[in-house]
């Protein structure tokens, strides 16, 4: 079974702090994704990566950056946290784009509160 | 632009009855896949079922089936014989073949009553 592990289930930080959310997958997946989930809005894509050191902006990248130095690890960085970044953050991974029926596999999520 | 619409914010169903969760989608691409995920209160997203746009048969996985009507651009999830453990948030999603991005709907919260 694919395992996607997010470093924290709950996190509380202060406005202006630099925040790191870590995600590790153990199935050698090429693609990794960061989403934020807010009530009534579903999941919105922040950034994704299709290979080591490669990254692409999603729909809401402002205020975030990412890092993928190793295939199994994808980090989301809030450069200067703000209260409107309080949300649930979900990491996902999947096999390469040549496999259309492959679902994404998700971590348990990190509920981040910015005070 | 691609879009997924789930018009039912919340649904109630009696235990052991069947329930249909609605999903409509919008895309100009001809080749795409549709997915349903379940999110229990614990937070983890669980993949349930997949339907390819060229699949002629509706997908089924155990108690889950997908009522795919391509001309109407709908991909409704049918859960048969509902169980208390089916209470969760359900998301419909779409990905264009060859693409990386998956588009999610806003979700439907299902409550199963004993």
C-alpha cells in the first residue's frame, strides 16, 4: 500500500513566521502535489512537482513555495505566514501522467492555524 | 476551463438504503478520467472509483458504482446498502488524460442514519 506521510497533523504558528510542511511518500511516485482544503471550496492546488527539482504553480501559489530535492519528499513553505493561510493542507502523490486511471494517494492532512 | 460541480452540500440517507451523490463536469477535452474520493472525519482522502471517458461500461467497485452519462457530462456516485461508516465527505474529481492537474468539486457531506 502507498503511504504518504505528512510531518504534523496539527500546527499552530504566528503571523510572519516561516512555516515548513513536509511530505514523504514511499512508492517511488513521480508526481507530488500540495493542496489546501477550505469548507465549500473543495481542494485547491497550490503547487505540484513531476520530478526531482521540478515544480509547477497550481491555482493558488501566492504566498507559498515548494522544494523537491529528493523524489520521495515534497516540502511546502509559507514564506511569511498570514492568518488567511489558516487551512487544512493535503499532500498527495501519483504515478506519472502516462497512466490516466491512477488516482492520487493522500496523506492525513495538516491542520494549520496562523495566529 | 475545467470545472466540477457538486450541487448537494449535504445529504441524509437511512442505513441499508441506496444513495446517489451528484456530480457534473465541464471540459472541452475528449479524453479524461473521473474519480470519486471519500474523506472521513479523520481527514485522509480515500480513492473509491474511477471512470475513463472512453469506458463504455459504468465502473463498479463493491458497493460503489458510477452512473456515467457522457452526453450530459454527469458522473454520479451510487452507494448501495449504506452503512454508518459511509458517513463522510465525498469529492468528485477530474483529470484530463496526459495532464497532471486534478480538479476537485466542493464536496458533498453524507450522513447515514441508524
